[in-house]
């Protein structure tokens, strides 16, 4: 086993209120510079919806991520030969209109306009060209399914649904949406790292954060193509690529990343996961039906004595192992099996997991009577407003059984807590729901606590930074054949 430590995240979508506070916190700290106006390292999308940039999930357009080739994987739209062919013209890059052209307003006109009968206005001007523009889109243009025919109905995940299922989703009594916050996933098998011709992108050995060396970046923009989540951006002013750095200066000082710290809904969790790096290529090349299970299996039990021993032999500090044992991410992903990766079929093995939203029940109103379709207060998972096939397209590579299992677990916890607080649900119904997914009362209460009542230190278990070890590795191994200087063994980069 080649055990590494990875800072991982969980976003609980049932708690996201779509306030964009996370996005603003990130924007104010990292992307308020010239050339970065259009960048949102953290953004919040509405699903169903096309997202940012438009249709980023459609890899037939953008050619991001990896594709399975037998027992291995290769980059879908980048790499040595594909990159060389497109080095002077890359047809798979999103253009500015796919994001949006950033703008401000010519406020001076409000003060310098000549006296007249009309109220002066501040016309929008482009932050790129400085010229007047007609605003046609923005980063959150389709919030709350705004303009559904143009945005929500263009969601590529709807392609998995029949026309009748799609139309049913947009009937007024069935219509629903939820928010999807996104940042860089700091993947175990990052396509951006493999695609970079200049080797500017690297994955830190001590915590797995993926960064771009601005001195080595040569603006090939292959990372923009390769990242299927489109979380690598090109700064048109500096001529360099940029991306989310997981606020690593804050992590190193024991603080949560800005978007995590500012989250109003407290949907975000951060912790360490231990994983076996020897399995990365095999897991990435898994069949679609086994991809999610194999991905989750790559993370190891931090309480297992054999894992702890091997982790120590691999240079992982005791304090990091202790942080892994307290990790809320480990609980959500491995113990409770409630969190899943976003679009695992991209095969980058992301380290950001989502607890899907358990959406409200459907009901009918007839003769002034509200009639729920459930046995008690809520309907079953099969009556969910959002079809399981849609959620499976997002979080389980099309495996609806995986989504149904998560939904039943969430429902079991909801029924249990409803029974505890109000007592208006029969014990038989609660017991049946919990037995079906092998959850007991203690586990349900623990899930409830970490979801609803967790303190700051419970949500963010940040390992002490060991920069001295990283620097030592860099100094001692940079010139040693077989090592890269970042604590990683040299191995052929897949797809190059």
C-alpha cells in the first residue's frame, strides 16, 4: 500500500439555501484582480440548469476528463498527441460567452449627464474591453430555474429521462430545484495535472491540494480543456492559468477555507481521508457499474492498525492520522454512506462529495383538501419529485440503486427524528425504514447531530500543517531519480 493523506470535502445539499455567500467570500479574496473578473472559483448553480460555464457537464462539447481504454484510461481531449495537434487552436475550450462577459456600470454618467427631462442611467461597460455592452448573461443567470425553457430544460442530465419524465418535472405541482455549489475537487487522478505540457500543475504531497505554479505556467490552457468540471481558468491579463487553491494558506494556519468559513447554511465539511495511491489507475479504469464503489473503497479505515502503521512508514504524521480519525468527511462517505462524488464517470476521482437533497413530497389539492401521497407525512423515495435517474446522472454514473440507497438512508433519519420530536409517526414505519438500510437509533442521532447541531470544530477537522516535512522532501528528493520532489513516486503520467 502507498498510503497518502488527502484533504477532502462534503457538501450537504439539503442545507444549501443558494445565498452565494461562499462565492462572494472567494471572489473578494482570490479573483477580484484584472483578468480574473469572470472567474468564480466557487460558484453555486441551480439544478436542473446548464451551470457555469454553460453545459460544462457535456464532455462531447468540452472533451474533459478521462475515458476508459481497456484496463487503463487516457485523457479525452488533451495529452501529448492530442495536445500537440491542437496546440495553436484548441476547439474544446469554453469561450468567454460560455462563462459571461464581466461588466460594471459607467456610474460617472449619473453625475456628468446634462440637465434634462429624463433620468440619467449608468450604462453597462465591459470589464474586458471597456466598451458599452448589452448584458446577455451572468454567472448565476439561471438561479432558481430562471428562464426554464432556456436554462433548466437544457440541463444535459435530463437526457437520461424520457420525454414524459422531463415534462412531468416542469409541471407546476411537481416542479423542483436544488442548489449545487462547486469548487475544485482536488482529485486523486486530476486530468489537469496530466494534461499540462509544462508541468506547472502539481498535487501537494502533504495534503493533496492541486496547485498551479505561476512561474512555470506557459498558458497552453490544456488544463482548461482537461478539467471536466471546468475549474481551471485562464487569466487573460497575466497569461497564466488559475484555479481554486483550497485556501491553503488558511489551512496551514488552522483556518477553514473562506467559502467554508462563510457558509450561511453550514453545508460544508472538511477533513482528512487516507487513501491507497497504488489503486488509482485501476479504480479510474473501473467499469461504470463499479466505478463509485471502487472509488469509495480507495479510502482506508484510519482506525485499522495496519493502515496506521503503513501511513506512519510513508511519512504521514501522527497528528494527521488523528485528524483522519476525527474527520466528518470519513463519517459521511465511508461510515454512513450518505455522500457521493459529482460525475464520477469523468474518472478524475474527485475528493468533493455531496449528500443529495432529499426533496419535498408531492401532493395534490382537491376540494380544498391537501392529500399527501405518503403513508405518513412523507412519500417514499420512488415518489420523489426529482427522478432517481436524474440524481444518478449527477452523482453515481447512472447507477440508480446507489442513489436510492442514499435516499432511503436520509429518509430513515428524517422519520426517526420526526418520531423523536413529535411522535406522530408510527414506530412500525420508523423501524421498517431504518431496518431496510441497516441504521440504528444511535447512528441516526449521530447523523442528525453532525448535520444540524455540529460545532465549528466538528465540521472542520483541519490537520496541523507540516510544512517542514514538505520542504525537507523538496530539498532531499528534487534531484533524486524516481521522485518528483513533492513526495510522489515517479510513475508514467496517464494520457501523456
